């Protein structure tokens, strides 16, 4: 038996319970991993609340972890016991001391990167990679808008986009977060509680608008984000921390021939090759100093409920890691 967080009913942070669970031995093509660090992501909140539906009930949340391989199932030849590996994006269930995983879903973590750093950056970093490099390919001369620029993914988007030669505009909620966003490479930081971000973006771009908006906030910012785009601009809505955007007629996109996409990491790392390439580029950018990962908060795994409460009330910035 090992300890894990279990969800038996949907709801607030209080539904996250610390319980004993049985972990099965690895089967064909599987490995067993003893987790060293677990990444906390907003997608965990979506599953806990029922915005996304878990396939079973009760369930163990969590989409990201780094740990040590402690057992190999039959047919596994490319992993070894004692190796440190990471995974992100599925299968769900990382809020646990140990777990059994498909071997083809994990990637080796370079020894130069600590488990906490790797666990905090795999899902967020791979998300930043596909958003910037494949969903919309950011290049020198582009102007981009990052909503929630001081968040886990937002921080990485700003740093990475800056290194690619883009002009980066970021929105944040406080002066403290504004300072972090500036430090992360934002050329223009908008405190949206103090000024209208649409008017400010219009001013910064001399009325031209931005090439792409990366929006993980959803309901509260969706219409404003669309208004910030230039003709043929890209609206990339990759989350909904404030709730799902209201339905709208397709004709809203017509006046500026806008593109709208709602991407998910799972579809961009669907093959083993895509997964290795995406994670490899993230780790390479950490090693080269392009990405500075901010693990601003750590909590014992048993206190996952408090971590969720702090994340939802915007008390956190950067990445949050749970430690078994």
C-alpha cells in the first residue's frame, strides 16, 4: 500500500483526500515509478470540479510527475531500474507516492535537471513548446499577447517568445506579478485590474493589434483577447481558469478573418517521436538558460487541498510542486 490523493466526489479543494491505495505490479510494456516530485496544474482543478470528466470515480488526479523507476514489466527494454524519468499529459494519476505507467509515456530526465524543476516544467514547458513552435510559429517581428503572464505556462511563454525575437505583451493581476513578468522578458506589462488591456494593447501596437493571443483565462478575457488581434490574427485559447467562454456566433471572426483554436498537449505529443522531440526541446532550453523555471511554491503531497485552494485564489505565481 502507498499513500495517494483520491477524489470520491466533485467539488472544492476539500474533496482531495489523503488515503491508502494499492498499486498494481507493472504489466506488459509498463514500469513502476516512485515519485520524487509532482507538478500541480490547472487541469487538475478542472478534473476535480468536473469541468473535464475523469474516466472513473473515485480517481487520483495529477497529470505530471518525475520519479525513479523501481520495477520493469515484461517487454520493457529501453528503461532501467534506478533511472529518473518524467511524464506529463496522461495517464492521469500522479498525486501518489508510486504509480504504474506505460513505458512509452515517460521520457528520461537529464541528470543536470532536478526532479522538482523537471516536474514543475514538463507539462507547462511542453505546452509552451507546442503553442509557440507549432500551434502558431512565433518568429522575429511578431507581437504576441500572453494572458496570465506570471502563471506557470505564462512565465515560460514570455521567456521563450522573447528569445525567439517577438515583442511580448503580458497581462497580470498585481504589481508583484508585473515585476516577475518584466523579468521573464515581457516588453510591455499590463495590470488588468488597473487598466483596460484592450485599450492598452491598441495603444502599444498603434492600433494594429497582435499576431497571436495565448489565453488560458477563458471567460473573463475571451472577447477582449479577440479584440486585440490584428487582421488574420490567431486566437489560441488553451485554458479556462475563469470559466468556459460564452458561446458566440462564428460570424464574430469574420470582420478580421480571425483564426481560433482550442489545442491540447495530448494531440501534439500523440506519437513517441513528438513526445521525445517536445520534451527534448524543453530540457535543452532549460540547460541553455533560455528558460528559467520558477518553482515558487512547494507543498507536501498530503496538503494538495491547500495547494489547490492557493492556486485558484491566485495566491501562487510560477510553478507549484507537490512533494511525496
